[in-house]
C-alpha cells in the first residue's frame, strides 16, 4: 500500500518551509541594508510569498528578528561553551568573534535593534545552563558568572560592530574578550582554589592569651 502524507503533515511542512523562507529573506536583506530600512513588503518580495502570508506567521518584522536571534544565540553558545570549561579560551574567543564578524550585518541588527533584549535574555539562560553542567563549585556563583560574562561579551561585540569595518579584526576583539572577560575569571578561580583548600585543611590558630 502506498503511504500518503496526511493533510496535517503537509500543512506543517508547508508552514515550516514558509517560515524558513521568511528567515532567509530577512537575513539576505540584512546583508544589504539596515533593519530600519527593511519593510515587510521587502521581506515577502525577497521570499517570493504573499504579503498576507507574512502575518499568518509573524506579527511584525521585529518578531521575525526575535526568532532569528534565538537561533543565532544557540549557535553562538556552541562556540562559547569551551570558555565555560576554560580550555583553550583564546581559540574559542576567536571562533566566536569570527562568526559574528562574518555575519556583521545580522549581528549589528540583533545587538542594536529590537532583538537585543531577547538575545541577551536567551544568551544568559543558555550560559547558566551550560555553566551549571561544567562548574559544580568554584569561587564565582554560576548565575553571577553567566550574567557578567554575557553582559560584558555583548558590550564588547556591540562596541566592535559600531566601529568602522576593518578597524579591528576578529582576532583583535577575541584578544580583548579573552583578556577582559574570560581570563580574569578562570585564572582567578584556579588561583583561589588552592588558597581555599589550604584554609579548609589548616588547623585553626588561636592568638596567645
């Protein structure tokens, strides 16, 4: 018997395809112009779909950008995870900055546009989850480390993307990120651990009466 796809499955596949086309269209447009210069009509024209179809999936271009931001931050976290484990932090910083630099228009829109709040919140959430898996103890509370690390990383990337293209390379920004954000936390943690261990094992000393 020949298997036939159910109408519901066909509809779901079509909806997923349309949403992917809308995302790809906005990404393509962001390579050519700023978000403020892009209209919904521009997006549907790029995607090759009807104007009304857009609003069956998204209320606005900002909502579409939020969806893209969630996808992008998951990919960026996969590049940032080695930073949480303090293994070859410079190489991880370079990989992260190169990715952002290669998608400069998109990340400029994400960090400067309406998706900035969504991006920060999602980045912090994923950073907390990742940190909890690799850090069971340490000198820095996991939540504080995630909030500080994400905030500082976003500020550094935003500053970079606001500079003229080519003024600083991805490698330059990776060095700033590693030295300003990553190394102080990981090095301080490694130095602090032996001191805490000595304090916990040393016999208490009383001053002579």
